[in-house]
């Protein structure tokens, strides 16, 4: 090696630019990254995961693939991530998919607080309160009046998630009686809503909007704090006079205990870069999602607030852990 080259090498080494030690940012990912989604293709969760995966592949210089693992009320997907214990296998979902689990499942194979590490939040889902056209209800107050006039005769499609807990709390606080029809997934519930087999369903606008175009389903409000850009004419539940129905699930990324703090920050940095891309924002907008990057600490705080909300509703409606 020429003397000048040796001098350049010696100059660079103290600053860590060359040498045998590779910075953690260059060590991950070493192979393709997998996003596991607890729901089937076509839903808001799946769409967001694929949009972020497309943008993250060039950022991380590795393929980012999406694997749908529906079933078991998201337990199947969560168990796959926890069981893999691999920092290249991540869960892409809303915490609302699993925060109610201690109240609805006995003998869970995982402990979310122990086994799932929140990395960052990326987008807020817009949740629509939908009814069949045949119900002849055009607003949330109108729905309340209709239910009050027919106590116990109307029903709602319940998916085991935060939606279900919030709606139960709403019914309890307003003194309304409706029959609960359990479903394993929101698509099945919305299909029955379209055929007027059920009377109310809370679901992501990404699933509600296409059914509104058929003329058989209408949305009467959104549960988020602000109106959705995808349906600006829909009032919020708070605007309609029912703030207890207010919530907005935050989609994010979770890892197993295999994640080190350094890798977590590496993943979060990539997510933040992707979330700032106008193309990502524009692709998510028609699905009723609003890009909202939330860093690790705030994401954890949001999840804890969600847990507290569920615990309060569970106490209100007398739901005990494991029931």
C-alpha cells in the first residue's frame, strides 16, 4: 500500500469510519424483514403494512415482506412473532388488536407487556360507525333514538377488540339495550351488515367506504377525535354528542424480546423516514388513515392509556379478566 494511502487509513480509523468494527446501523437488517399482520389481505392493517413495506425495502436495502396470519383473534400472529424471537420478524398492527386480550382469553400463551416491544406508531385508523341502509338511521342521535324505541331488538356486530369494549361502554352509559353478535373478523361482520343481518358495526373506513358505494351501507359517524379526510362529511362521535365513543387506533410495529435498543432505534428511524414520504401519505389517505409517526416512548404511553380505558370500561360493564 502506498504511503499516502496508509496515512489516509490511519486518519480515518480514530473516527470509526474504517476498521473491523461495523456500526450497528450497518448490521441490521442482515436479511429480509418480515411484517406479520394479524388480519387477511385487503383490510386497513394489511394495506398500511404493504405500503410501508414497499417504502422500507430501499431504505433498509433488504426485501420487506408482509405475511398475513389471521385467526385466533390476532393470537396466531402474535404467537408467531413471539415464538420466532427474531429481530427480523415484526408485528405490524394496532395495539387495539391485543390490549383487550386479558379480558377475553384465558390462558394466553404470551404476555404483551413482557413479550411485545413497541417500536413506533405509524398511522391512525379512521373507524366508522356503520348501519345498513334499511335501518333508516342517518345519525348517531338517530341510532340512539331507534335503539331506545326498540330495546333489545337491534344488534351489533362485535369483534373482540377495542371497538367492542368502547361500544359496550357506550351502551352502558346511555342505558341502551342491544344484542351482541360476536364475529371473528370485521369483514364477516360488514358482509352481514350489508345484508341487514346486523344493525350496527364499527370498522375501519377502509372496509366501510367500499360498501357505502353499493348503497346498502351508510356510515353515520367516526370515532376519531377529528373528521377523516377520506370522509369529511362524517361527524365525529364527540360532535354528535357521544364523547365516550371517541378513540382512534394507532397502527404500529412491535418486536419480540430479541430486539436490542439499537435495533429498535434503527427500525424506528426507517419508519419515521417512510412516514414522512408524501407518497406514503397519499397512498394511505384513501383508506381513511392519517399518517402519525409516534416514537417509542410516546407509543408506550398511548398503549398504556388504551389499557386504562379498557380497564375502566370493563369495570363499568362488569367484564372480568378471562371472561
